[in-house]
C-alpha cells in the first residue's frame, strides 16, 4: 500500500512538472522562427534534441548571426550535464536493453529532479517516466504552436520576440539560482566573461568561452 502511494505521488509530480514546463515550448518555437529557422526545423530540434537550454542556446547563436559550428558546439557543451545525470540515474532506474536509448533521451533537468526526489526506486522510475512522457509531448506540441503562430507574423522581430528565448531561459534558471549563492556567483562570472568576449569574438563563441571558464571553476 505504501509503495502504491509513493508511486501515485511520483506520477502526480511528473504530470505537474511536465505540464508546467512543457508550456515553455511556445517560447522556443517563437524564438526559433524569429532566429531564422522554419517551422519544420524548430519541430525537428525539439523532437531530436529535447533539452531546452541547448535548444535556446543554438537558436540564440544562429539568430545573432553565428555560424552553425559554434552554435552547435555551445548547445552540445550545455547538454553535457545530461551525461552526468545519466550516470547518477543508471543504477536507480535499472533500464535494460533497447529501452536504455529511449530513457537516455529523457534524461534532462526536470526528469532527473523528479526521479531523485522519490523515496524508493519504484517511485523514482514512475516519476521519471511520467515526467519524460508528459514533458516530451507538451514540449513538442507547444513548439509547433509557437513556431506556427510566429511564422504567420510579417516580421516577428518588430514585436520584440527576439528576447523571448533569453527571458525564458532566465526564468528556467532562476529557481536554481535562488537556491545557492555559489550558483549565482558562477552564473554572474559566466555572464561577465561572455559580455567581455562579445565585441571580439563571433556570435556563439563567447558562450563557449564562458561555459569553459565556469567548468574550470566547478572542477576546482
């Protein structure tokens, strides 16, 4: 009975997080089209990449005029944290066979947080699966909605939609920044490095420089 209760609570957590965070896909769809991507490209990014921070970083660099190599490199660098999440979740979720590839696609901030918050492995698996499934469906549907809606505008930039991506990214990060002063210091350090490098480096590269510097600080 207790195990059933914890699994039900985990499923409720996963549904709540998936539905709430999934709405941010509208902002990504709008930001992607504003950056110059078409609706199909925005949707493919959400289907195959499925990690909001990396997607916003890539479209932001492209929208600023950066080349695809630096934009992709920045997105990949941000996505490396999911590898660390995967190492932490591997023993907890105990996924075997071909399902590991599917589960790996769902290892993101939200699914990891919900899984690790559960009191036992069964609840962790239920929370992870529910968060992944709900958020994946919502994120992709809202990406399509945001991209389609923005594509009908004559010039999305005239409405200031180019700030949607950065604003949403900051909103996603803000709860984490409020938790610890160390995280705020790292974020501020990265921002200052990126701002200082922007006049001298091509779009997309300052993010790489800032992220690399912050990674060095974290390792030390």
